[in-house]
């Protein structure tokens, strides 16, 4: 390291103190300080443009994604797509939000280590959450020029290690280890130069049609999410309802994507929901949940840019497991409440005069 950095008065400070200043200036994710001086840019670049760790946790309440720099004490906490206004009509904006402060970085020189922490195989929603995170991360990386290398590290998470195949995957026609299931998604990286995995003994299997396999898994997980137990599953069901008509992370809106799958991937539909009974139940549950929360149904949508905070306020514990019994009871309570509301608004003396519901 040179004694001088062409950093003006900063050159008079000890190198260790300068590093603390750079770390503090970069702690909010902004790289603006690197534009102030060529010397400062070089000194920061030497440490910052090295290895970035991306951490993906299976826990719903953990940060959606965390990025850390190995050679500088820097951490970025990335909010979930829902918190980042997942209802935005511009899907690319969500990707920009993720690395807004990192765009000036030369990704082609960066080494990325993607740390994926083992889910609890007894909680199927944790594997589904990791699936969603990896899908989103791959979409983000495909927006960049490409990285020098990408390493995927499968990490133990507390007492949980990587399980061969969680119970939630039992219905898949293609049996895969949990790790392989996630690794398949990295086959969609458009500018992948050097890919490695830790531990190296767990290797991604070769598949002729990755797109078809991913669609198959997507459709299957969608049906499984309907009936999974636990808070994480309930919150993921709420996110699905809250973003039914909205696009995010480079994906089509949920409804549009489902229609594309039905039209183009007959095999997945025939295998997991041949008569679309599960989809119809999901659709009716969404319609009723929306009607209950906002007084509008799908024939009178409140807005295609749904507000996550409003849905969260209406269903703070998420959406329960979908069933005909839940739908029947929810409809009964919702229609009764709306009848009483109409009765009050119209000053009807006898509630039996109401015939709308």
C-alpha cells in the first residue's frame, strides 16, 4: 500500500483510521464517496472489490437477504420484495432496489459467495422461501454484467443440516435433494463464468430442460403452499394474495404466470392439478379474502397495484391453510357483515329486504 493515496487531507491520517472512515461512509450502501477522488477510489476498491458474501436464510423473520464484504466491515441488509413495494408496475425497479448502491461496482472483477443456510426439513415453508430467494437472486444477477466467479456454499443453520429430501418435495415427479433443487436455479445465470459449490461432493444434476423442470417445481410448490402449516407458510400465502395482480423480480404477475403455465406446460398441470380444482379453490379463497378485507371482489378490483401494508393489517397472522371449510366459513361471515353494512347505509328497517347476498 502506498503511503499516499492522492486523497488530499485524508492522506495525513493513519491508514487504519482512513479505513474506518471509508467503512462508515459505505455502511448505508452508497458508494458516492468513491467518486470524490481517484486516490480514495483506488484505496477503497482494493479492499471492496474483492469478495462479497450473500447470505440467504430460511427463516421468514430474518433479513430477506444480507450482503457482507470480507475485507471491510460492511454489511447491507436487503428488504424483501414485499417491503420494497412488490406491487410496483415496473419489475426492473425491484431489481435496481437491491443493488442500488452497488451499481458502480465492477461485477466482472467481483467474487460472489452465496451462502444458503439449511432449512428445517420439518417446516416445508422454509425450503419454499429459499426457493423464492434464490429465484429472485438469479434474476438480479442476470441484470448485472456478470461476476468474476460465483461460489454457492451450503451452510449448516443452527442444528439443521442439509437434508436429502424434505417431506414437502415428496410429491415431485423428479426426486431431488433439497440442495440440488436450489442449485438447478443457478443454471439460469446468463453470464456464469466460474461456478463452484461447497461442499463439492453435492453436485447439481444435469437436466436437459431446466426451464421445464423449474416450471414443474414452481407449479408443485404453489399447490403445496396451499396446505402447509406454520407461520411462515401463512405469511407466504398472504404475500401471494397481496401480489396476485402485480409484477416483481422480472416475473409476470401471479395470475398471468399461472395462465402461461396452464397453456404451455400441460405436463405439470396434469400431474399436480389435473382438473384445476386446487387452483379454483385458491382463486375463490383469494376473492373472498379480498372481499372480506376491502369490500371488493374480483369483478370490482380495488387496484391492480395492491398495497402490502393494507393486506398485512387485514391479516396480521397471514392466510390460514386453504380448504373448502375455511372458504365456506369466511364467505358466511363476510357476506353477513356486508349485509349489515348495506342495511345500515340504506336505513332499511327490515334486514330481510336485503337480497343482494
